[in-house]
């Protein structure tokens, strides 16, 4: 870079110019950088470090650069290393000498920390909107399919019947926690580092609280070294995004399994399936598979930033430049995944007859049989053993559990009466579940109406 090298006797080696720069990532930070500079200039004027006329000139010039950028007429030049020097150069070109005063009491170290924070705040807001859209869509699909019953699984083995809506609302809970994490993170991101300078602050008359206020940030840094060297908020964002990605990957995998011919619990419309180049009959759930797949890179970027930060000595280090691409990439990717999942949900239909048929697996009522005996006073562990033996007997004799005779059942436990056969109905099983948060029909309906009010 040609600027800032008066103390140097050589040009920066040509091969290094692009290497040290951060132009690709900084393309995403132009608006944040200009917003930060406008606040900084306004603050400088407040402390008498700029005259009102100089501040007006600078702010006007910055506004012009922003307009040019939005019109596609301001492109970052790699020769100027980063967004900060590009904006400063352009400002000089537009307004002349006053531009030389903008960087008063500021370093690129506090400047870039601010840019990343502003950018992250924008990502958080966009992610929250996308999560909200997805959650609303899940709730609609759950309510539309309140009558759909399917096997619930543990270890991917049939366990007990559940409402499809209950399964979907499980994902709502996960996404609501992702949302809460993002909201909580906001207060740690919205802390202005402006005024920290390179790392020591300044003797000039600045007012960090004013720049924070101008940027709509509720607080400013407490320690100038921490302000320039800390990127834990990026790591935290990447964790929250990766966790959300993991939730989406679990939802994706669940849907992929449900949509397989072997399960046939759900179908995707043609709008969200893709074709095979060889097999004409294929309709593949590629978008959902890609949600599952893209989560891998989100986890990778979280590890990336943690390893970049690990062992850095106190203060700004150029390694910190490498924290920008993971943030930018992950924020974009999680947004895409959330929006694609919303479309997938809108294009999904439940094959209710198939799911109900699968839910009629008599063995899935085994736990209900245990509870039946418990209600008759049999100790739980004894009831569990008796029903295990009954299930084994049914399997050995090749007679389904619900077709065994009452007397055969009574040889396993005397407490059985003829009403036992009424239990072999998944709908009845769901109606009978009353514990809070369970898949009981009334509980799920209550959860749905509660969710509708949020
Ligand atoms: N491009 C740098 C970054 O992204 C800006 C800060 C450079 N500071 C410095 N002292 N070289 O982190």
C-alpha cells in the first residue's frame, strides 16, 4: 500500500499487498465503516476536535461515498489494503484537506472492531427475522396436521405413538432457544469500541459514550486493550449460528427419513425436490440434504475462529482480520438454510393414513400396558418385567400382542382384565396422556394455542 509508508524505505513487496489486505471481506463492511465514521466525526465536533464546518464537510463526503457504494459506483481498491483506507482515500478525493482530520483519535484497530460489531448486529437482526418466519410456518403446519399420528422413535426404533404436531413443536422449542441466545448475545455485541484507539485510548478530548449513542449502541468499552483485541462476540455468534444449524440439520434428517419410501410418512412437492441425471423416476430432497450438509461448515467456522483466537497475545494482532470471513460466511449460510427450511415446510404434506397405520403397531402400546398395571397397584419394575415377558411370548408364539387371549395375558399378571384390549389404539393412547408437555392430545392442542399467542 502506498499510503502510510513515509517511514519506510521500500514499497511493500508486490506479492504481499493482497495477502495482507482484507478487501474481499471488507466489501461487506462498507456501510458499517461509513456509519462508524459519521458517528466518529460528529463526536469529534462535539469535543471541539473538528469545527462544525469541517464535520459537515466530512459527514457530507461520507454520505456521498455511501450513496456511490449503494449505486455500485464505489469499489474497494486492493492497493489500499482495506475498507478503512479506501474510504479515507475516497473522502480525500471528494472533500480535500478536511478528510485528513477524520482519523483523529482513532486507529483502524478500534475502527475494524466497530465495523465487525455493526455488521454482526445486522446479521443477528436478519437471523431473528428468518427464525421467526420458520417458527410461524412450523406452527401453521403443526396446526393443520393436528390429527396426524405417527410412531415416535428412540434410537430410531419405534417407541410410542406421538402427534406429528408434537414432533414439529419440538423443533419450535429448539428454535426459540436459538432466538433467545441471539437476543442475549446482542447486548455483548452492541458495545462500541470507538475511542480505544490502537489500544491505549488518547489524550485528546473524545467522548466514547457519545459515539456509542450516535450508533444506537447502549454502551461503550471499559478497557481499551480489550476493545481492540476481543472477538469473543464473533465466536459466540458462530456458536449460536452453528447450534441453530445443528437444529436445522436434525430437522432435515428427520424429514429425509420420513420422506423415504420405507417410511413414506411425508411427501415433498416438486417445488422442493430435484431430479437425477440418470434415473428418471427419482425425486430427491436435495435442498433438505444441503441444509444438513451446510451445517458442517458452520461447525467448522466455529472451530476456525476459536483456533484463530487461541493463544493470541494481548492487544490487536493481524490474525484478527481472519475472524471476518467466518462471520460473513456463516451469517449468510444460516440465513439461507432458515429460509429454505421455511419453503420446505410449506411444500411438505403428511401421509396421515400411512403414519396412522405405522402407529397401530401393537408393541408400541407396551408402555401403556405397564401404566395400566401400575394403575392397578402393581409396582412399576414388576409391571415392566411382566410386560417384557408378555412381549417376548407374543413374539415367540407369532401372535400380535393385541390378539393374545385375556387368559394368556393373565398368566403374566393376574391384574389384567378385559378392558386391557381397549388400550391398543394409538389415538386412545394419546388421549390418555395427561402429563404437562407430553404428546397427549389435549396437551398438544394447548401447546399449539399457546404457541399461536406468542
Ligand atoms: N484490515 C485490518 C483488519 O481487518 C484492519 C486493522 C489493521 N490494523 C493494523 N494495525 N494493521 O483487522
